[in-house]
C-alpha cells in the first residue's frame, strides 16, 4: 500500500464538468446509466466565480450528489507578477461554499504586467524559479487554508538555462512547498514526445506519496509535435502510460478531461470505465 | 537568465501583433541570437517555431472566445473583417482579468471607435447587446415578485409596494434598433435605420431576455434602478396628462409586465429590514 498525503482521497474516476453535462450532474439523470459511472466532477474554478445564474445552481446541485474538485487555470504560480489577492479571495469564497475535495492549478505562468494570457506557459527549471514558485504555492496554501495540487503542463519548448529536469523540479517543489502533485499523464506523454525524454522515467522520478490525482485526455498528432487538445479520446500510448502510473502511484483519483468535440456522456463514461478497469486490475481485480 | 527577463521576452514575442518569425526578423540578428540562447530548438522544431506554437495558441484561443461571445456581431461584420478587428483589439486591450469571460468586455467600446465600427455604428450597439446578455448569465440571483404573488397582494399593500428591479438586468440606450439584426443570422440583413431605442436586458430564472421598451417605460425603469419607487409614486407620476383611472391602468399594466417578465424583486417579509441599495 502506498502512503499518500492526507487530504487527497481515492475518489475513483471523475469527469470534467462542461456545459453539456450540467443537467446530468445537477439532477443525476442521463440517457442510460452513464452518469452513474462518474464518481466525482472537476470544474474549472474560474467558470464558477460568477455571483449566480445557472453555473452556480449547477455546481451546488452537482456538489449535493458527488464530490467536486476545483481546478484553476489562472493562479499563474510561476509569474513574476504579484499573486492576485482578489482572485484568491474569490477562490477561497467559492471553496467555502462548495467545500471541494481539493483545489488544484498548474505549474506554469500565465500573466505579466497585469495582463492575462489565458494559456499555460512553461517555466524554466532553475533554482530561482523553484524558490519563486515554492514561496507562492506556500502563500496560496496559507490563504486557502489547505494543501493544493500542482499539475505538470504539456509543453512545446524548454529553456537552455534550465538546470534540472521537470520531475526534479516537481519533486523539489512538492517538498519545499509541502504541496501535492496532479500528474497529467497525457501531458507527460505529449511533453515526452515534444522534447524527446522517456515518459516512463519521468513517472518513475516522481515521489509516490505526493501524487493526489491523475489527468487523462486526448491530444492531436501533428507532423512536428503533439498538441494537447482535449478534443478526442485518450490514445493507446497514454492508456499504456496510465497503466504504469497506476502501478507506481496506486489507485489515485483519475479525471478525464474533454473540452472540445464533446461526445455524448455515454461515450466518455466508457473511457471512465476503462480507467476504472485499469485501477481494479492494479488491485489484483478486487472491487472496492 | 533571470526569470523576470525570460518572462518579459517570452511575453513580448508570443503576444506581438505579428508572428514570432516576423518579430524576430524585424529585431535583427541580435534578437534571433537571444531567442536561440533562450529556447532549445532542434531540426524538427527550431526555437522560433516552438515559440510560434505558443503565439498561435494565444491568439487562436482568445479569438475563438470573442467569436463565440460576439457571434452575431462577427456575423454582421463578416468573418474576413472580424479577424483584423480581433488583432487590433487584443493589441489595444490586453486581457487583464483571471476569467476568460472578461476578455471581450471592452470590445463594444473598442469597436465603436474602430474604423470597422465607425463605418457601421450599429455594430458596436449590437456588440453591447451581446455583451449585456452574456453578463446576465451568471449575474447575481434574487427572489422575484411573481405575477401570482402580485395578484394575491392585499389591496392596502399595493400603495406602499416597493418596486425594485432584480440585480441581473441592464438598460441600454442605442441609436439604432439592433433587435432585428440580433434576431437575424443573415450577414446581409438590412442595415438598421437610425432609431433611438431603449433596450432592457435581464435574466429570469436561468434564461436571458431582451426587449425594446418605450420612452415612458424606459424612464420608469431608470427610476426603479435609482430606488425609492413605490406603486403609489408610479401611479402619481403616470397621472400627468392622464385621468386617475388611466394612470392606474397604465401602472398596473407596467407592474404586471415587469412581474410577468421576472424583473421585480420579491418584497422583503414584513418587519425585516431592506438590504442597503
């Protein structure tokens, strides 16, 4: 049994909550029994920070039925801009209302000079960046009153002056900031292809006890690189890597992301069930 | 290389109006060298091509958000003209809010001053309508005064009935009647004639609505926004130039419509303090 950090339960298989699934999440009703396969929902925090209307109604109703995880895209942990205190206040208020299972964001930067990129830009893996990000993660955790998970992003470039590998950076960050890691298996696969590193070695270099969640998603294969698109099913290579991740990290809460070309819920739930079968196989076929 | 310097250089290249390749070429060999010293490149993907991926993603994502939020404005403007408008807009109005929804907040006013909008001034007003509708979607909730509740209100309560609008509403004054343009998805729809119009946009339950209001209704809605309008003062105000009966009938007509639309807040229970306005 792998000793995992407190606060990140093995929730099972979850799905990113997107508008086509709002009613199913809120009411528990869907064609067939698809929604029953969704053990928990992950929401993009920023999409639910409005004061009212349908998003907040759905979130409250979904929360009454299943655990919710708040996954942010705008914390900009690596930016040299100051942390956005108003953003953190709003996130804290949302968390106080929804009581999420946990909160996560990305190892990246996405703002400069007060401007927002709405993208996940890569950081250099240097001691300076590590000190900077670790201090900010610690401040965020203090403000939110809880540990957060930090996710590895898919990337298309690396910097010449990086002095450590991404797994070394993530490991050191988790230890210094005492945070958890959200391991995006698809992002590891995409980045491994784009930068020519070994995806399995990446996973093997991540400390077992720090991983609180997995992400799975689809990507596009282009002639020169892989592009993280979340617009198609998980490919065989990512499933294979996921098998290795489950074998190494155990039965970690797994989330399927789909943001574009969203198919019927039944179709995504078939992928969720496949993830569940892999997790069950890692337990020697035992149900729980 | 310091983190702050790296972020500044990356940001400048990736968010520039032009492609990374053009920006680097214009910067000369020194800029090219600096980029190659910053980013690892290889035969498959040189450093500039890797930065270009981020530049493409930055622009495409924001353009797609704007195209979705301003679908009718984009259709009326024409796809070919929407793209350069977005380039100019993102150059002048960099996103500065953590929510993607706010990326397009300044587009209507930008379009009004942009050559594309100056030639067709109704487009900026159409964009204002689209924006107002979007802002209602997740605006604050409020309990509404229903038509049924209004009908069962004791007659003696009517005079002092405090008429307050729900928070998720907006009143727009436009120089053109853009509602037919909003209804039409035809880029070749007739140009709206100049016609000063007051547009009311609001959310009832989960749905967003808009409709044109006449000058009198628009005037009273603005007074309701300011507060301190009771049913009796509405009747008195509508009495100018009308008989008492006609004024009361008009007041009931307006309040009935507002209640039916879900525009009025439910009155506070007896004895409770009103929230600050």
